[in-house]
C-alpha cells in the first residue's frame, strides 16, 4: 500500500524508477482516494477517463529510462487552465460543456515530462472569490473541517492536495487565489513572479495580475512543478526568462508588525504572535532579522487599488462571453436580448465585478478611480523595492484568520474582500509570494491550519523556497 500522506514528488519518482510500484499503481491509489472522498469534499468537477492510459504511457517512459522527475506524477488542474480536447469551464454555467481547442503552455510543458492529469478542480466562478462558494457546481469543503470553506478561488486544487487526492496541483492567483486556500488547507502554495509563467491558455480574469501557481505538500514539490512550467513563451508577450538568483549563505528577513495590527485590528495581536513564532524559528536557523521602516498608508492602499484595477480588467476580459464565441447561447427576440439572456448565466459575484469594473472605466470616473489606482500601484512597487533593498524576504500572515464557516461571509462581499488584505499587494507589484503551513489553531475542537506568507523581490523564487524549507523543517 502506497503511503500517500507522506509522499513527495521526489519519493514517488525514486519509487517508480526502482520498481517499488508503477505509475499505474500510483494513479489507482489516487483514483481510489478520489472515489472515497470527492463526493463529500467536491474538489473535482471531473475526473478524466484516461488516467490509467496516461499512467501506462508514463510507465513506458520509465522502463525506457526516459523518465524525468515528473513522469507519472498525478496532478490536478484548476478548471480555468486549458487542456486540449477536455472540458474547461471556469466553474461557470456560461461555459457549460465547452472544450479546449489547444493546450495551455503550462500543460504542454507538463505533458512533455509525462505528468498524469487526474482531473479538473472546482473554483470560484472565473476565479472571482475567496472561498470557492461562488462555483456554479457547489461549494468545495475544507478537509480539516467540512463546515468550513477551503479558501479560493483555487479551493479545489488546494483540497485535492491536502486530502491526498493529488500529489500536486496547478491553480491561478490574481489576488491570493493560490496562497489563501493553501493557508486554509495546510499545504504550500506558490504565486510566482508576474511573467515568470506563461498565461497562454489560462482564462483571463485580470490580465496584469493573473499568474499560474503551484500547490504541493512541501516547498520542494511546488518548486519542482514551478521549474517545469516557468520561462518565456512566444504566445505570451509578458512572459520572460530570468536567471535564478545567487543565494547568499545568510538570508535576511523583515516583519511589519505595525502594518499587521493596523490591517487586522481584532486579529492583530494573534497574527503578530504567529509571525513572531516563525521569525524566532528562522533566526534560530541562521537567518538575520532586519528592521524596515515603511509608509504604512502606501501598503494599506493595496486592497483598494486592487478592487479597482481587478474589476476593470474583469469587465474588459469577460466582454467576450456573449453567447457567440464560446459556450451556450440563450436565444432572445433580438441580438441584444440574446446577449443579455446569455450573460445572465454569470453568477452574482461575476456580475458584481463586471458592473464595478465598467463603472470605474466609464467617462467621468476613469481618472478619479482607475487612473489613481494605477498611481497607487507604482507607489506600492517602489515601496517593495525599498523593502527588498534591505531584506531578502518579507514575512506576513497569508490571511487574517483561519478558514471561516461556509456561508459566514457569503452575504457580505466587503467582509469577503477584506480576507485578501495581506495577499493582493504581491499581485499589484508582480512579486513572488508563497504560503507555508506554519502552525495550526484549534477552533470548535478542530485543528485548522494557519499559513505564513513569504514575499521577495521579482524573480527571487529561489529565496522563497530556501526560507520556506527552513520554516517547514522539523
């Protein structure tokens, strides 16, 4: 019997190469777990019918000595990343039964390595949400407490890894959509530098913010997946190659206790305590703590700027879903009526963001809202440059709280948006960030994971992986 709970990509690779078990055996183990758990957790929207066939192809590669570290590794894919010939719908009724006509670049790169794709995972519709409650196909549940949300929008991918229904997974992160569910589910979630991973074949939400990220149980697993999918792509003009940074022996880190207290008043002291525990652990392992002074007002403005820039880009990107180009078409009395009936298939949160984005881009409001938000974005980028001129890594909470109850914030959009207060700044600035399961909190008799977030300068993922490993080592 394969010990899925303690399995890593490296261990699985070694076991398959040595003949301890085959890729088919491994795939069957995960399929059994999916069969046992997915009905309750709703992590997968679809389990692919050719999983065993994919695994058999991986076994051939392994026998021929052509295997890479990812050959035969079973992974889950968020339902907004295209795999040619397979259904992909961003958990929305407006793309019901739509099939991808090409592979996204990340999928193309993983296919070359012989990865086994298990299925597509649930998400907030078009990646708009922080709880995976906005899916047209039902809420995904947190495996640590099924009365609670898994986070969002990549909740299905996080749950798949946390509940051993996949060894690793892909998600997307526009304002925290990989890191927040990673924190709530107790796994590692990487949001790479903007442009480090091609967005070709990712359904766009906010084009200047979106990044495809990786989930794993260890920092090393997220790194292995990231190393495969990163790099320049001719189909994405924002993508680029870059050399890994030269790591110094002693990395430094900074914390922002006053900012944390100001951003999460009720939870402030609890969060500062959690950050202090992680900082102490890093100091004991040879990392240097440095002090940085910042203008708190600039960093505190990130959430407001995000909720102007993101809906503006949503409004533009989702204009294409009109019943003509993709998905189902709802017939009306005339063309406008058909458009309106088709677009009524969008869920409430998607409609809310489209309306908000259209408003901030409208005549008379563009400069005062969108223009000002772009100015704030420049200030935030400059602030991070200042921070990372003094420290290698910045440590913040991933979220203000552990996972909240299903339905708790559903009728209060503002409260839901405030859950992103510590994550959106990395997307605004385009810098990499990773959530690491640093501790747990007991609530209602259940141990809930709590994540610590590490940020670094653009292109410095290697620093994040090194610090994350230090934090996770027993």
